[in-house]
């Protein structure tokens, strides 16, 4: 039993020491995966809450003389949500799927050896596909490609040098309104979403 207590004591001491080493030396690569929720936003009301997943790769480190960490990141995101909309006494439902590719920067601000805040800024390409369903409306699918910006904030808790858990809230704003082309804004009764929110949890490897 004494050996068990001794082993646990060594582990508990090594974890913060490992984190301190990570904080002091820094790492150069990040691989992060996340799971969360997505919701489209529009002046016409709220959409239903859907799901989202993302995978991010980053390369960078600590610039000389700075306490911040700067990473250049590449992110893929997939999500889906629905929006019911009433127009002329009928309900039209938009079932929307998003596939996005983003590139930009992430800045980490270490608060303690284990806890870091971060902010993201990315340019994104949005590949959206939408199925329109409703009474007295022919069901049909449409797809679009839009550009936009993603801004995010979040945190990482890093118990050991190579692993962290965290959370992020982000906003993806499109340069053009989804469904604004080809008269589809008239079909759904408004200029559709300006973009969408995402919020979720993540796990990351640092090396």
C-alpha cells in the first residue's frame, strides 16, 4: 500500500512539472478535434440548434521575447441545422448542411502553466447545401459557395505537455447571404442567414 501511495505522489508531482516544462519551452504543432452545436443567425428569428464537428491543424510557437503563442491554423468544419419559417400561412423548412475550410491564426495567452485563453481569426470558404420542404412547395435541393470570416474565443486546460481539453465559441459570418441568389430569398421570405454560431468542446495534441 505504501508503494501505491508513493507512486500516486510521484504522478501528482510529475503532471504539474510536465505542464510547467510545456509552458516554458512551448510546442510547435497542434492537432485539435471538436464536437459541438451550430445555429444559423438572421434578423428573421432563431434557427433550430444543430450539430457541428471540426478538425484543426496548427504550426507555430512563441515569438522571441513574447509571452504569447502564435499559430497558423487550417481548419475543416462540418455542421447541420434546420430552420422552420412561416410564409403566407405555410411552413417552409430549410435543412442546411455546411462544409467549411478555414485558414488563419490562433493566439494563445498563458494564464497559468495549465490554463490558456485563445482567440481565432480565419478566412473561410463555405460550401452549403440546403433542402427546402413545405406545404404547397416542391421539395428541392440547392447548393452555394460563399466566403466569410470566423472569429472565435476559448480556452485550453493542459494537464500534461502533449494533451489538452478545452472549449470554444465562434461566429462565422458570410460575405453574402445564403439563398440570396436565384430568387430563393423570395421563396423563404427573407434573405436567410448572415452566417452561424458554433460552440463546443475539444481535445488537442501538442507536440
